[in-house]
């Protein structure tokens, strides 16, 4: 066959990266770091966060040490498809606040050749796996699990301790309601 007639299809291979850990462990910081590096590499990036996360600014993801990056608020993970058509790298923060369809959305975006970076809490304040993070961790190509510092003893902390009395799983807000704590100093009230 004439070489000029040969049809070669080069498909970019996408993947999923998950950044997880307790509150204050540096997930948002790490997500912003990776997104900024992608920008330096002149890749088109797009960052999303769920509507429920109304901490700090409406149009940025913000870390507890005031680092920030522009983001778009969405209600359903499905919205990412149409809003990221041109993006090569997609960042998603606070993934634990999305419904389980986020898993399929991430899978489809990676299948279509995109780099998907997802950050979220792997455990709720009772130290139970926080869906859909377990499913995302299972299908991801790369996983980064980071720890905060226990506010009681200074040890590495992988749990989020709720200071307030509320028994709701989702109680949005940072410093006022939660602390990073190690396995020994983490407690919660049984319902
Ligand atoms: P996450 O997104 O995981 O909640 P952030 O990236 O928003 O974390 O914030 C991480 C920053 O929070 C750290 O760099 C540090 O400045 C600050 N911080 C406050 N309390 C703690 C703590 N107990 N352990 C570690 N970092 C803390
Ligand atoms: Mg965060």
C-alpha cells in the first residue's frame, strides 16, 4: 500500500488522577498546583466545583491557605461534558459532594482522551468512605493520598473531626465545624 494512503489514527490517551485525604490535608492546594503546571505546558484547563461548596469565593476553588484558581460551579456532574469540550485537562474539587454519576462522567472524559484530576474527601466525619470517592479511587490510574496534621498531638491526620453537634453528613464550612485529627484523637457521636 502506498504509504501516503495509509491511515493512521493517533488517539490521545486520557486518564484519571485522584487526590484524597482528610480536611486540611492540602487536596485543593495540590489540585491547584497540578492545574497551574498544566497551564505552563500550554494545555487548556477547566476547573469545576459543586454548588454545595459555598465557602469563600463563588468563582474559584480556594484552599485553606488562601491559594485560589478560577472555577465554575455546577449542580450535576453531567454539565462537565458540554462545559469542557475544548479542555485537555479537567480539575474537579470537592468530588464527595457530587452524585455517583460523577464516576461515569470521569470515566467517559478519560476515555475521550482528557486528563481528569479529581480531589475530594475520602472519609466523612464518622471515618466512613465518602461516595463517590471509593469508586473513583478504584478506577483511577493514579492516586495521591495526603495527610493533614492532627490538631491535638501533631501526628499525621487522615480523619476529619466534627466539632459541632450536627448529625448531618454534609455540613459545609471549614474552620468553624471541623478539625484534622489522627486515628487516636478522632471521635464522633454515634447516632
Ligand atoms: P483541603 O483541600 O485538603 O481541605 P487545603 O489545600 O484547602 O486542604 O489547605 C491546606 C492548608 O491548610 C495547609 O497548607 C495549611 O496551610 C492549612 N492547614 C490548616 N490546618 C491544618 C492542619 N491541621 N493540617 C495541615 N494543614 C493545615
Ligand atoms: Mg479543599
